[in-house]
């Protein structure tokens, strides 16, 4: 389902080369649930962004469902990502001037769904995450945990087979973080592939297996 073959990523910084990821070889099967752990700056987010088609490698190839992401044109890759991959970010990335309902409608609007379909699906997704009484609230009118739940509902709008999460509990209190991880468990139980970067050992241990990165290298994977 997700595969990296000899993937490297380097940046030029102040006349020197910084290697963020080196010779990564990773395979994640359909329906897998993987946590990615390691020290800050070890390449975790770089690896996640590459799996999601958002950051081109310096070398190597990245495959999703048998298709080489970075051999696609940028437009084809964006379309493939929109249909197959959902992202959950630590900072939520909600549009501040839109309501919860409108934020969840965004992927459906971009997919060309009609207004009635957008509103119906967005409403049902917000009901699923327990925010049916917050449809008309803007992000500033929601708690941090509620904002994260809006972001989770939006991720599911296009029914992605793959959910990628970058520190999804990083801004949350322990109880709210636990509920978010419970939700990821549900998504995996539905057959979705879930890949999560985290510093939280309690979140990491909920996954089926763990990949550890140190200084840009994948040093182990445990089931």
C-alpha cells in the first residue's frame, strides 16, 4: 500500500548540505497502523510528507497503492492525494473565517460535489465526532480539542484509504488526546491505513507497529 525505496532528502542550508532522510526503505500494508517515533529533527515529518505526496525526495521512489507518486505530474499527484490520502496536522489548519460545517465542506467542494451533498456529508461527519451542536461555530469559538475534531471530520470528507497524522495530540490535554487516538483506532478498524508521527509514547503504543528514526535513518520497525 505504502512503500519507500531508497528514499533520501537533502536540503542546502547556508552553503552546507543537511540530510533529513537517508536511504529509507519502508513498507506499510493496506490496513496497517504505524507510529513513527524518534528525536526532534530525526526526519519523522519529512518521511510523513513524502508518503503523502507533499515533499519530493532528493532520491529514491515513493509508492502508494502501486503508483509512484513523484513520477506523476504535480496536477496528477494533487488529484491522487485528494482522492486517497487524508492529513491531520498538529496545528489543525482550519480556515478561521469559516464555520465548522464549512471547513468540513472544503474537500467536498473541491471534489465538485453539489451543495446539498456537501452539507449532508459534512453534517454527518461532525455528528460522528460529537460536534453536531457546533456546526455554525468558527474555530475561535471552539476549544482546542473541538478544533481537532473538526479537522478529523474534514479528513474523512473524501473517504481516504490512508490517514497520515503529524503529532495529532501535541496540542491537546491527555484526556482529549486519548479520545483522538481512540478515533484513529476506529479508522484503522474500518480498514484504513493509519500512519502517525508522535512524541507521545502512549499514542505510539496503540499502533500495530513502530518505526524509529534517528538522524534521518530508519533504524528499526517493531510489531
